[in-house]
C-alpha cells in the first residue's frame, strides 16, 4: 500500500516552548528533508538514527534542528517518517512547515498519520481509536483503558470471536456448494454452543460500555436535597478532598457541569444543580423536589443529602421509593451528624440501604462517601486487564453483533436453511470486522480520523 | 565538569497534542530511562539512536513512547541526554515526569538545560541567550539575528577584539615584572592603533543596538493628527495590507499597544492613540496636540497624518518644527489626495521633507508609506550577515567596554604608568568577557537563565 503524497504537520502543542516537533510521512519524506538539511545525505543514513544540523531554505538559515529518521515499514505510519525537533518558536516552526510544503509535502489532515498507520496495517481501527483516547485521557483509569486497547487487548478478544465464527461460516458456505446433496459440514450442535459463548462474550463487552463510558467521560453526579441540607458545604468538601480537574476534555459537551473531581482515577462531574439548590421558599417543596428529579434523571448518580435533624426516616424512605420508581442510581447522604449522637442517628435510620452518615462541615466520614461513590460506579466490575468498551462506535457495532447472534440462534432453533443462516453469520462477521477495521469504508474512516488532532 | 543531579522537564508546549517531548539530562539519564523502558537495555545502545517501546512504572503501563538517546558530550547540554517522545496527553506526560523524579531526577529550573550547555562549554553565553531569542522570534528579521548570534557570529567578533587586547595586556603585565628596568615590551603606537580600531568596532556594535532592539521588540509607531485626518482609516489600511500579529511576545510589557503588524520582517507596534484620536471639540485644538506630543514622545516613529483639503503647508511646517525641536522621528502623511488633483497637491506641499502622499480610503500609494516606514527604521543599516546587538545586557557591557577604551586612550595620551594602564585594559577585558561568559558569576547566570522557558 502507499500514497503518492507526503504529509507534514506540527505534532506538538502550539505555543512558545523549548522545542516543537514537525512530522513528515510519505515516500518523499527523506527527499524533502534533504532539501533543507545540507550537512549530510540523510538518504544514506540508517533508520532510527538522529542527526543535528542547520535547516536552510536556499541561503536562509531557518533553524538548528535535530532530525530523527524512521524508515518504513519500521515507523509509526509504516511509511518513511522524518521528525524535525525544531526550536519552540511558532514562527520558526511555520517556516519549516512552509519549506516542506514548498519541496513537495502537503499539510496533513487531522489524524492522517494514524489513518495511514491503520491503512498500512500498523494498527487496527480499535487500536487507532485508542490512540486518540490516550491523548485525551486525564485519569489513570482512562489511560489504562486506552493503553489496554492500544496494545490490542480489545482487538484480540474480538479477533478470537471472529475467527471461531469464520470457521463455521466457511463450513456452511461449503454446504451451500453441495446443497443438492443435503450434507452438513458444520456441526449444528457445536455452532449452537459457539453462538452461546459468543453471545455471552458480546454481552459482557456491551455491559462493560457503561463502565467504559464512565472511565472515558466521567460520572455525572447530582447533589440534591432540601434547602439547608448542606449541599454547598458538601460540594466544597468533595472539591477540597479530591483533586479538582480544571481542564476540559476535548469533544465532550458539558455546558451543565460545574466542577470535575478525580477520585481514585475516576472522574466525577458534579452537575450544576443551581435550580435545585436554591428553592425559593414560596414554591411548594414537593413540587420543587419533583422538578429536581426530572432535571436529575440524566445524572449517572444522585447524592441525596439530608439534615438528620430535619428529615425523619419516613420522609427519606419516600424519596428512595421515588428514586427506585424512576430507576435512578442513588446514594443517601445523612448530613450534620456532628450536631447529634451518632449512634442514635444511625439507629433512627436503620433499615435504609445505600446510606452514608457524614458531617460535611466537620469533614467526618467523608472518606466513606468517596469510597461508596467509587463502589457505586465500579460495583465490582473493574478487574485488572479486563477489556472495557469505551468507544460509542464499538458499542453500537457490538449491539448489532448481539442482534445478529440472536437471529442466528433463532434461525437454528427454527431449522432455517443453510443459505439464510449464512447470511446472518455474514452480518455478524461484518459488524465484528467493523470494530477492528477489517471491514471499513472511506466515509467511516474519514469520520473517525477527523476527530483526531492534526499531527497525530 | 559535571553535576550530580539529573534534571527532567517537558520540553514542548503544554496542552493536548499528537506528541509531547520530555527531556532528561545528567549522569543518571540512562539509568532512569532504563527503569521505565524494559524491552532492551538502553545503556548498551549507541548514541543518536531511537528506540520504541512501552514505559512502565512497576506493573503499570504509562505509555508507548519513542526514546532518543544522546550520549555526552555529543548532546545539547554536553551531558547524557534522553528525550522521551510521549503521547500528547498532559496527564500521561505528568506521570512520566513523576516516574523520572521517583527514580532520581529532579524538575529542571527554567533554562537549566541551556545553562548546563553553557557551563559545559557547548555554547558561550551570547549564543545561549540567542537560543531564547530564537524561541521568541516572530519575524524573519529577529529569527535571522538570533540565528546569527547562535551560530557564533557575534561571539566571533568579540573574541577577535578580546584576543588582540589580551596580547597587549600580556605584554604590559610583562613590563610590570621588569618595572625597575623601565622597558616597553608593548609598542604604544600599535596599542593606540588597536584601541582606535576596538573603539570603532565597539561603537559600531553599540550603534547596532537600536536596530537590534527594533528587530527584537519592534518599532513603536504613533499615528497622530487632527480629528478627521483619517487616522482610523489609515490604521485599518495598514492592518489589512500587512500581516497582523496577534500573539504577544513574551517578556515585553505593552499595555499601551493596540495592534502589531509585520512589514518586511520588521514588527511595527501601532500605539494606542485613543487619547489623541478623539479630541472632544471643546478642547482647544493646539492644547490637545501638545498633549498628544507629550504622550507620543516615547514612540520610535510618528506618523503625522493630515487632510490635504484642510491643512495648509504652513501649518504642517509648524508641526514639523515642533517634531524637530523634540528630536522625534517623524513621517508626514498627506491624506485624502483622492479628493483633489494629485499634482497640484504635491506642488502645494513642495519643500516639505519626509512626506508621503496617500489616500488611505482608496488605498492609493499606501505601499509607498510601507516602504518609507521600513526605510525610516533601517536607514541603510541592515546589511546581510552583519552583527547586530539585540540584547540589553550585551549593550550595557559594550558601553562599559567603550568607557574603558576611552580611559585607556586618555591614559596613554597622558602617559600614565603601565600598572594603571594594565588596570584599565583588564577592566575592558572583563566587560568583553562578560558578554560571551568567559567572565561570569552565579547571580548573573541565574538571572539570565531564569528568563528562559522550562525545558530549554
């Protein structure tokens, strides 16, 4: 495989810094750098070596730079790659990029280096997508999930599923060639067993998506409760105890988010509950709470905060039944235990599940709250090196895989003819292949890589 | 020379990008990277080679990275240097830096890599300072001046001056050893000739500072004139015709600047003349103009704009005499020639020097204005590859050199004894040496390098 054009882009973040790296990839990479780098013929230098010298455009010295050479296929893209480590002046970098363009390169599109890596078979589509996830990762959990996929963990699992199914597909296709003879090469019992196994694995992956999504995008948390339950104090305590994340994650809209915190590598996005926090006193309280719930339905987790001096167990239980009715994940937070005898308080609310007793003001037991929040999210699902689906595209493809597996199962139960069964199996293989890119089309690839940064 | 500690820092601009480069320098660089990089022993790899692999902190995979090895003294700092090209996630980069620190590195101070390069004799002080200038360069003129100094052009010139003077110094010191015998080893006539030559070169360098400063920091330009002379239109025309620079140059205060444009590689900072532009009609006009002049005294260049239909030559000449009185550099801009016969207009203002006739509205002859602005600044001073002083520290040291040269000259005229002459020569040598760092002290170095970015 190969393209005629050579691409160039700044690979490091823009801005004044010590250095900036410009990346060239394509057939003419070495030819282009040789036009700028005069002190030796880089064509003759071995791969994976580094050369220091001045870059010149005609008589004009552009920079003193460090040039790294990677010969295809032993490079990121699989093509000849040259990395120019220039001084960190955006002006100087632009001049070097302009000179590369003058000598035949063109500016790379977003993700085009990784797209070429995929098209050259250096990594599969799921791995390529994990590169973008790694770059935007900002917790150890998202970093771990991205690296696991990048290293092929996810792809390996899918490949195993696909290969087993392929074998059966081949046998069934063979049957079709001998259709007049009514033979069965593919053992239906074994196929049934395989489909069951596949369904189990697929469902496991599909279920991991919720966790995967949490890892990638964080957990949205709504802190709700009556006025004076201590919501602002709790918010401040959570922010102080956990590292607050200031930066935005690229590509996620979060106009409603107020604060982001990191507890044990999981991001919690504390949703703006301004409308709920400030009940004006002339609103009927219950009506106000109802509205809060409506607004909070989109949250992944609700922290229901109440003041132990002001809200009896019966009232809290009412809230809980409302949460359950609406299938909301909740954690009940009994606040202001500092004002009373803790043992008595605990007794008063005995029998209520998912409850934590704290004093937000005195920071008592707030570490228990942190732990419970993490527990609520993980619910025992995270195991080391387990495969977690973090990508919405993969999730939707897996859903299609699941549907076609069901169709195969039903088809076999109804003893449908081999040619119809083969169609369902092919559909299942198609969606499995779409995830890792064994099946792909240009539009899909363009869409996926357009979300990358330029230079990657 | 050597330091016990190994330093680490992010060398690329912070922010999400394709890649980010982390730099290690010091005795333990290879030992530290070996703790993270397990797939081969990097200690055994040759210098200037590149290695791809996973970085691990214990069991945890941090990233897949490209590691470049530079063995001292063949490195930027002269020490063992390792550059880690990591994925462009600030979170991942921080983890790698933290791991390096865990294994014995410490965070580098601003400019510490370049400071080590200087202390290890990889570049002299003037060259080191030019690295920072190159990084903050944002025009081809500033880039060229920085690269010229970086490549040793400036240092070479100083070294020549210094070596000649050193010879005489040695001879005069020798005379002191034989002071009772009243011999003259150092030919006073030759010394006189040398001092004259040195003074000429030094004064040339000192004079180049104004130009150097213009190249480095730009030219401040005030556009002044009566209301309705067309100042806003001219400003817009200049901005449209020339590339407007949006970014700020680090380290310069410019709260009064409104717009920055680049004409032929020279930056022009168009100073905010809001106070001058909007004369309220109830102010006596002359008083208003006087205030404007006061405010504009700090500008490098004044563009005095007038409407040819409203300001006769006599009035313009009055303005000019005021400019001259205050020793201001000015360019007279006769505007709105589109409304009249151009030849007649030119005749009406004949005899006025430094005048350009334009129509800002119709963009007529504005290219002439651009050229004249450049001419005003360069005044024939820029020659290819000529040495230009751009650094205030160098300028002040050169001033001291000039003073001590004068003292030597006067001393010789007054036939002062050799030991006094030797003192003046030593003083002169001291200041020459301070520029290139042959003479330096820790405070001075700390001050110089503290202005660098971290990672350089």
